[in-house]
C-alpha cells in the first residue's frame, strides 16, 4: 500500500513544475499533500494513473515545502474519507454564501489595463465562459455562461436540455479566460493573456421545473459544477451574484446593462472574438405588452432588455449574463441569464428576454456544495 502511495506521489511530482503553483481560493488552505486527508486517501487507494486525477492534483498544486508537494485543500478534503475514498460529509454544516466570493473578489476587472488609449477587450468581463459540446464528429462551443465561484458556472437551462440541443451532443467542458477562439494565446499590442483554462464539467444542474417545450421559457437557468477549481487571474475572475436584499427589491428598469459573448448558440455560430453590447432594461409591463402579440407571457421571474435596432443579446451567447453595475457598488453583477428573443434579433421595439437572477438566488444557493 505504502509503496503504491510513494509511487503515486512520485508521479505527481514528475507531473509538476515550479511554475504550476497557484494561490488558493474559495476557502482552501495550502497544506502538505498528506495533510489533505481525503485527497491523500484517494491517492493511496487509486494511485495517480488516471488523467483526470493527475489533472486534479495539478490544479490544486500551490507550491513545495522542501521537496514535499503542497496542495490547495478545500475544507471538505480535510474531512475523514469513507471506505469508498469519498469525503464523509455526514453532519457537516456550511453556509452556501461562504462558497461564493466576497465583493472584494467578484465582479472586478482591470480598468487600468490600457492599450492605445482605450481599455483592452482581453480582460473585459473575465467571468465569461464558453460551453464545449462533444459531437459524434468533432466538438464545438455553442453556449456561454458566467463563472460565479471557483467551482460553479451559471448558464441557461436551454443550453443543457433545450429543444434545439441535439440528443447526441454531450456538454463536456467549460473554457475560461478566452478572448479569440481561433488563437492559442491572445494578444493586443504587447498585452497578452495566458492560455485559456479548459475544465471538465462534473455535474449539470438544470432547474427542476424547466420545460424545454414551454414557449414562455420559465425557469431557464442552470448551474455547472466544475471538476476542479478555476484558477483566478487577470483573465479569469468570478462575477458577483445579486444576493443582497436591495437588489431583490430593485426592478432595474431603465438601467443600462451589458451582454457579452461570442455570438454562439446551440444552433448558430458567429464570432471568434468576444463581443459586447449595451442594452437598456425594459419594464416587465412594457415587455409583456410586446410579447403578448405572439402569445408569450413575461413573468416576475424574467426581465427584458434591449429593443434597439441591431443591439440585442444575439451578439452574445445563449446562457450568458445580463450584467451591470448598480447603486453605489463598483462590482459587476449578473442580473439576468440570456433566455430568448425576437427573430431576427435586434428587431426594433422587441427586447430580449432574460431569466431574472434575483428570483433564483435561493435556488442557486441551495445547489452549491463545497
């Protein structure tokens, strides 16, 4: 048993370089590998021969103590392991709000990064995510989302169980830190990002009451739990969720918001480069009066924005966020999830429809796990 463990640790050491180390986030502590009880027990039982486990270890690596590898050990990995090698969480209590980044960590972008007198797009909206689908022949990005913590991405339910989603497609990965999908490393002048982070999806959580056949698209919201933590940097950061009560009481009517993405949906592909568009929030009664013409309801669980010619969330991804800064906060918040809109998009007088995130904060919190 111990010979196998030593061999596994050696494989882990060989897989690491001194540049692999990251700073821990999400409440994790940087400890020696053997002190991360559950992870170390899994290493003893399973070894590190599987690519997924090697990838996990590398993603958690935070340095060395002498020659001993250190890992970012989330609180649940420090718990005693059960007989099957998984963490025993019986009796464990946690506040899901603690799993979300605080206002000092979320919704910020580097406004001081200047190229040619204007802010570079490379690190705008660093929480934007691309959803990768594996197909019978090849793969592609066909929806988007936003990173809300080191482990979760917020997206639309229609991106994981929609009527337009072919049954033989599999949502396999999330890409973070992307700007131009046609290049490996993105640069504007001398400003360059690192390679994007491709993280496997561990679990897909669509809202239980979402019905793909519902023309009103109520409850069009989903979460993706990532297989391991995202590494935060200038190009990968979480957006804030509107968990504060003051946001729940604010209809946001008249605020200007932004939608960003690559124009990719489950049925259409548009841009290699991340795009953005500004759209004004439209009141629900006004939006209802428009969509009632085509026998669609707009409920308090939805919100609308746009309606200006050529400016619509068609320029962003399905599953992306309607986001903005409000009140006295300098943080970006995800207030909506791109749901549906008029065809053709950008039709004057017809806003896009978004799932209202403030109505689903409790649902989101109920699904988060350490």
